[in-house]
C-alpha cells in the first residue's frame, strides 16, 4: 500500500502533521492529510465501487462482465475480485459502518451474506465470487448464479434486459460515477482540501489507473454535466443510491470543473 492517510482532528497540532508527513516519506509512502469521517478519504470515496456493482448484479448484470470491464479500464481488479481478496467478513463489517452513517445512499444487497451462509468467504476460503485453486488463480464459478437468483428474489427486483446489452464503457460509468459523486461529497465536507489529493488517493490507495490522472481529473475529462445527467437518470430508475450531491449539481449547472476550488470554500476539517 503506497498511500498513507494522515487523519488530522481538531486537536492535532501542526507539528505532529509535519512530523508525520516526514515519517511517511522516510518509509517511502505517499502521504496525504485528511479529515476524520467513516472510511477517511480513500475507502469513503470508493465504497460505492462495490455497492453499485452489487446493485447492477441484482438487476441482471453479469458479475464477471463487470470485473472484466473494470480491469480493461485499467483497475488492478474488478469489485468482485477485490471483495474476494479483502474477504467477505471485512466487506460486511465495513458495509454496516456505511449503512449506519449514510443510510440514504447505501444499497443493501443480500448477495454476500447469502454466500457467507454457505461458507463462502472469499479467497481465504477458496470460494467467493470466484473459485481458487493453487497459486491464488481466480476462476469464474457458475455456482454463484444460485446465490444471485436468491439475492434478486429477496430484493424484489427483476432483471433489466437493457443492462445486459451495455458496453464496457457504460459499465465503467455505472460503477465509477457514484465514486466521483462520493468524492465530491468528501471535498464539499472538507475531508480533503483539494481535488488533487483525491486523485493521488485514488491512484495509490485503490489502484485507479494512473494514466487517467486520478478519479477527479478523469471526472473533469468527462464533464460534470454529463456525470450529473447520468446519475439523475439512474436515480429515477434504480433509486436514491445514485442521487447526485449538491456539489456536483452546482458544478454541472454552472459549468465549473469538479476540481476547481469553491468560491466560498467550506471551512476544512483540516
């Protein structure tokens, strides 16, 4: 993990922050200073990465097609391979933290808990969304369809035929636009001081493809108006998980880049 998040509270002295920045460099990490919230900067920003993927699987999208689209985009692994690596126990525990703190924008998928009931816990148990033989080689497992059908039934949703026709570009947008939306909230709340810190965090903390410049720079290359429009469209179709935040809405309306400092910037928690 090349990233080091230094979490500064109201009581942290400036000298402590400076000393920790120096420690970070000495141990060959890339440090960023962030405020205190659930998930800090990186995990807070990326919790929708797996959430949106789980939502779209309930609505009919293929697990492995989503992972392939994300790795083709440049991620080291897709959301389901990542869940296997982290382990389902950790995934459920962190999911509960987000549900407790952000209930209005958490998708409560039952897929992972259903799989855990059947002693599937990810790579450590040799079975998760993939099955694992020797040397950690991940192989798609057709058995997961049983769990997916049960999850869909519990969610009370029917597969959306349109989702099955989507291109890799469409899938990437559906997985990453909620990440950009959450990154905008992180900036708006003053958890991060500037967008470039979130670009660094996304690359060194989550493996976002460096040649795309980081999650906020990539978002600016697409444009706030387009991202906002897509999120609004999905919010009407799939629920409040996709609701664009006020920071994104304002920038889409005024044509301001996502990474541009706010005119009357909120007092940073830093």
